[in-house]
C-alpha cells in the first residue's frame, strides 16, 4: 500500500486531493496542512490518473519553498516506488524532479521570456537585476524625471506638489511616494492604464460607491454592538453596559471612542469588548485617512504623470543595458501569453497548474495564471485571513 493511502486525511482534505475536472481553491489557516494537501494531490494524480511531473507547473512563494517541495515529492515518490509493483513508473517521475517546473512565479516567468524572447523583441542575452541594482536604477529614473519636471515651463502644479513634500533639505518623502506608486502600479497587468484609472478616485466618480461601502461596514459594527449590549446586559453590570452603549453612539456619530471598562465581566466577554473597540477604531481611522477630497485632482494628475515619466525612463535605461528585473519578466511573460499561438503551446505543455500561498499573488500574476486556465487544471491553496 502506497504512502498516499496510509496518510490519515480529514474528509475535507481527501475531497480536495481526489476531486477531478474542476478548478479548486483551498483556503485554510496557517499550519493546517494546505501545502501538504497540495503535495498529496500531486502524488494522487501521478498514482491514480497517470499524470506526470513534466506536465505540471507548480508555483511556490519562495525559492526555499520550491526546494522543500521537490524534496518532499522525492521522498514520497521514493517510498511509493518501494511499495509499487511497477517501480519503473516512479523511477521516471523521480528523474523528472530536478528539471520539473517547481519554482516561484517570477522564476517561471524568466524561463518563459528566455524561451520566447523573439516574440517580444527582447535581447536573448538579457540579465536579471538584483534588488539593489533595480532600486538604484529606479532612483536614477526618478532623478531624470525630476530634472525634466523642474525644468519644464508652466509646471506650477508640480512645483507646488514637490515643494509641499520637500522638508529638511530633502525630497525623500516625494521619492518614497513615487516609489510606492510605481511599485503598486507595476503589480498590475497594465500599469499605465491602472494609473490613469486611479484618477477617478479623485474626481468624485467613486465617491458614492465609497460611501456606500463605508456605510455597509459601519452597519455591521453597529450590529455587533447590539449583540454585545445584550450579552453585557445579562451580567447586570451597568458600567460595562454603558461603555458598550457609548461605543455604539461614538461609532454612529463617528467621534472619539470612549474608554472601556471590563470590571466584573468574564474574560471572554471582556475580550469581545476589547476586540470590537479595536475594530471600530481601525475602521474610523481608515475612513479618516482615506479622505480623497483632501488631495486635489490636479495634484493626483501630477503624481500620475510623473510616475509615467519614471516608468518611461526606467524602461529605456534597462533596454539600453539589456537587463530586466523580475517585475519586467512578469510583464513580458504576460505579453508573450497574449500571443494566441504561444499561449496554446504553453497550455498544451501543462495539464495541471498548482499555486501555493495564493493569497500573496498580485493582480499581474493572477492575470498570468488566468491565461493558463483550463477546465479542471487549476489548484490553489492559501489563507484568505492573511
């Protein structure tokens, strides 16, 4: 009997392992064995469905995780070989492990770009920048864009924005802002389009939607206050009851929250009171900090225009030096997969796609994975609470 049958799986784990012909997302908390279930499914597909590792794309969050997964697959397959009537089949799978596509998504994207460089006009001898080199080149791109913006005529809006963030003889706040905007934009499948669309948040387009979402969240917390009031009332402790009532009132009026009293209340109820107050405080802080009206549309436009200039300068510099960072490779990979012929080749190569730590996938990586989607070939594991 193989190792797979000896493992004592919970019913829900076994269902995830043995289900076929449907794309699955397994969500569970840290330490619950999500990755082990994913390995269990890979082994089950090999053992029962005749699947092969060279027809699988297995994505992990870190390189260390990829190495660990290869080691675990090796141990499982080696044990199954010793218990099988057909050891040659497992010898073949074991031999495939070193070259199997078990890696981080960005490493797989590098491989894809090297294989199909001709489709996007990339230099086949391109080198990968490390993080420090990429950061240094980004700062140079910001320098170049800054020189252009400061020397541009009739650019008063930019000057007001830049000077407002210049303090103590340093423009570090401005550079940090641009770096953050650039970094987030580059996690999108189309950074330029995302940047332009982001301006809608500052022209009133989303104001009503935003307020509706806030009100819905607020009503949820008010309902929690009502439930807690009933619970506290059962103890007959007036001070605690009044504290929860004051908390509910403060939330309704969106004013300063009261200090809570947990005297004469059991630890479980006190914990609920404390947790609810913390959640409400975070909600009110968030609503106050996300006051989009405080940033005028014209300054948001300056941030977007400047970031687009940085992107242009950064890409030109990298192209001259025949280098890419991992973000570039992900964008190039997505561009390659937009070629229907190449996409079909890649989809034909992989019968199954596995993704570990799915909650850490960014929108660009999600778009890449969606390109590879077929009926019943995707299996993701993650923790939605993280």
